[in-house]
């Protein structure tokens, strides 16, 4: 009976979100909570892939390094996101680097325990599959965005995604602290171009600087404008 209750409570029924604390409290689950400072390595490319990670607070940058030493940003993740899940598909080493972009709290889950929980808890399994599929769609959209859209549109879309637009019913959203250099890397341009458009967005009221970058929903008009 108690086991059944744990399964139900491991997912927040109102928000459809993973309840990390309930997962932490699940009996017999190998897990660790780790805290990282800003710009601290969480794992590195080529290191053993033995755990799945879940962000409780903060932000994480996933990057990949080419043989020539060129680095590319794959994703910027925030609270409620999983990463490192490739180990569940027989990935023996990490294919990229994970670095905290703000002070972050990360739940580290042993891959064998994660596989066991996914088999036993259907609610969590459904959420996890949805997360993986949604992120795959996001990667495809990023590729299309990079190929066909202007720098201004790419920046606007990236800011909205970082502010987790559409996930909360709030007109204003504050970004995790992210530098203009990082934004430039994400959209494939220079810091000078990013600075130019950020100033333009500020003058038009799309963004505000107030202890962070506050994003107004009206920024969506830049993405939708032909």
C-alpha cells in the first residue's frame, strides 16, 4: 500500500511535473544531491556515463568539443530538466560537457536505479519519455532556426526558451544569468551582434535589466514577424 502511494506522489498531479523531493524520499533509491558553484564542471566529455541527473535549482550548460578544440553549446537547461540520460541507452561515456551557469542543485541518480524506477513507476516513465521527445523536437527546431532565421529572430527565440516561455502563466520571466558571449555561441554569431540586438530589445520594451534579464511576452512578436 505504501509503495503505491509513493508512486502516485512522485509526480505533482496539478502541474504534471516530477516531484524531486518525493523521488529523493523513495525507499532504496541510490541518489545524491550535489551543489555546484557557478561555472563548475558537473561532468566532462569522455568521462564514464553512470548516472542520470535532474536539476532542482539553477542552470546547466551542455557543450561538445570537437577534435580541433572547437566548442559548441548543445543546450541550456533549468529546473525540472534531466540530463546525462544517454547512459540509459548503453552510452558508456559522456558525449559532452555539463557545466553549471549559476549556483545549481542537482539530483544525481544511479542509472540502474533510474531504469528500475522507470519500469516500476509509470507516471515517472511517461514524464521522462515526454521530456526526451520534447528535447529532440527542440534540437530539430534549433537546427531549422540556425539554417533559416535571421540573427535577431534566433536571439529572440533563444531568450524566450531560456525564460521557459509557455511553461508558466506569467507575463514577465527572468532568465538565469547568462552572458552575451554564451548567447552568441548559442545562436552562431558575435557578442557585438548580440549586444546590438539586446539594446534594441531593451529600447522596445521587450526586455529589462533588473537583477537579471526580465523577458516580456511581447518579445514573441520578433519571432513571429516575417
